C-alpha cells in the first residue's frame, strides 16, 4: 500500500529546503573547524605556559646546592618572592631529596613519576579546589634532588575562553550574514519558478499558448521549455480533435442530406424501378461517406502517432505481397490489371507496418479510382519495389490521366482534388494528404511523377515513397 502524500501546507518550501541543506552542513563544518582551531591554539598556548613554568623550575634548581651537608636552598626570602612572583597565578614549589624527603618550600608537594630523558615531567593535580599544573625536575648533582614547581591554571582557562569568544563571535556573525545572503540568493534564483507557478495557476484551461518566463538558471529554462513543449503537444492534440470533429460534422452533412433526400424521394414513388435506382444511389452515397470517415480517422491517427511512433524493421516484400493480394478482388471487379514486381527478394526498411500499409492502401485506392485511361484502354496498376545500394523505393504506377505538374504539390494538401476531367466526386481530397503525412512520420519522402513507361507522353502517374539510407539525390528522375 503506497503512502499518502502530505498536504501541501505541511510540506516545506523549496527555498527552506535548499537553505537547510546548505546551512546545516555549513554550520556543522564551522563548529568542527572552530573546535579544531581552538584546540590547536590552546595546545600551543599551553606549551608556552609549560615552558615558562619549566624555566622557573630550572631557575630555582640553579639555587639549590647539593654538598656534603646535604641538599640546601641558597635563596633569601626576598629573592624567593621575586623568583615566584606572578600577577595572575599562584606559584608553589618544593625541594626534595632523592628519596622524596622534604627540604624546603611547600611540604604538600610531592615528587611525581620518574622524569623522562629530558629530566622533567609535567603532571596535573589539584590542591584546595584549585587545578595545578606541576613540573617535576630531577637534578643528579651529587646526592641528587627534586625540584617541584606548581602553578594554578587561571590564565590558561581565561586564555581558552578568550580564544573561544574571539573565534566564535565573529564567525557566528559571518555565518548569520551568510545565511541571510544565501536565503536572498536562493529566493532570487527561485523567483522565475514562482512566476511560472503563478502564470500556470492564473492560466485559463483553454489557453495553451507558451508560458513566457524570464529564466535565470538553466534548470528553470529547461522546465519552462518542457512545460511549453507539453502544452504545444496538448494544443496540437486538441486542435486535431477539434479539426476531426469539425471535418466529420461538415463533410458528413452533405452525404447524409443526400441520402435523406434520396430516401424521401424513393418513398414518395410507387415504381419498384425508382426504388432500386434510389437504393443504388443511397449505397453509393454511403460508400463515399464511409470512405471519407475512414480517411478522416487515418488523418487523425497520423496526428496522434506523431509523438509516440517508434520505427522498427519492416519487410516490405511481405507487406506488398499481402496488400496486393487483398486488393485483387476489387481490381478484378473494376476491370483493372493489378500486379507487383520486385517482391521476389527480401527488402526491409525502418518504419511502421501500419503506416506503410496505410500508404500503400491509399495509393492503390487512388489509382483504382482515378487511374483509368481516358482513351478507354485497359487500366493497369503496378506496385513495384526498387532496392538500391543506398535507397529503397516503393512505387505505385498507373496508366491513367495523371496529374499536371503544377498541381502535384497542391493535391498533397487536405481537401484538394486535381481537376483533370476525372470523376472527382468519388473522393474528398484526403488520400494523397494522408500519404504525405505518413511519409513524414516514417522519415521517408513522397513524390508524384509521370509514368515513364506509358506509351502516351505525359500520361499516367507514378506515386513514389522512398527511404534514403545514406544520403542520395532525389529519386524524381528514377520515379519518372
């Protein structure tokens, strides 16, 4: 079971999330950097304090005499005060014999662990609630003795606090300034996105025009481009649906009105022969209306397939053989000699089987309707496949009256029919427009030429669909 999405009011804004993702790691890194800097500074400051304490211990040890009478401190009280003077810290000392027995100073101080090779060792201890830093110096002069020097750590603690204050305070202020600046910068960068949202919210459902947004970043520009592209596709689909509905409503009105008039006239007559003629006229009108609806659906399919079409290998020889065989009964009934050539060898192209079959059906239907010679000679239609080294051509050739050169491009437009004395009332002017649209979707080229094999110059039509494999000149000459 999928989780339900949170309400929009509970979700954080993109600006807040971006600021959080930037500032939180930045704050953590700043805290870690401050801690490291403070510890490093305190470490070296403590070394300086320890060095000063060790110097005092060596100065005191220089005034200790180890002779036959034992270990003795040769300093007067005033000299001792001057040596141990410190304005901010309390200093304690003790001079001990090698066995740890007390000689002079503060008796509660005891020798620490055995010194290292340097002759001294630092330790920490506490006395009367005070933390002390202690250095033990061992001197091997005759009987040997210990000099223990201890000092309170108020200055060290105060120094650490000052380091923290002077490092934390300015950096915290800088962090707050950076947070303010980042929020303003993020808000400025997201302003086009907010403008895009407002523009879409205020847009009417019927308004599918592109959204104008001044993008400051590539991401917003790409998003607005994707939205505009989607709206363009939706607009094209809506326009295609409206055009289809308008075409059907407009074009069906005439045949339906004709059928109604034929039926009313037939019902008003009592002669069975009149009924038969009227029924035949109704059947002819019905065939024309059905043909027109089929072509309108084919054109709507072409518009719908535009963005979802995926080309794949299609065996043209198999497809041509199947379509020609299915059209033979109609050609035989019309007295047309229908044949095919070039289908003995396998020929494949990248395309869509349904669209190529639609192209071939429309071209053959066009040839069967209009490809009858005006001279009364037998009508012939040939479907031919030509496979070259870099092109594949599909041709439908007839020996009919053909189409004038200056009218060929016009007949590829919707609702256009060539006026050449043929019975144009059989069609609605969509067949060649469908073929041209399908050819564009297939990545092929559609051309109309003259049947060069006709015995009469300029008579006959060669409708050619060809795929250019490696880039060759136009096949107008080869199709002519």
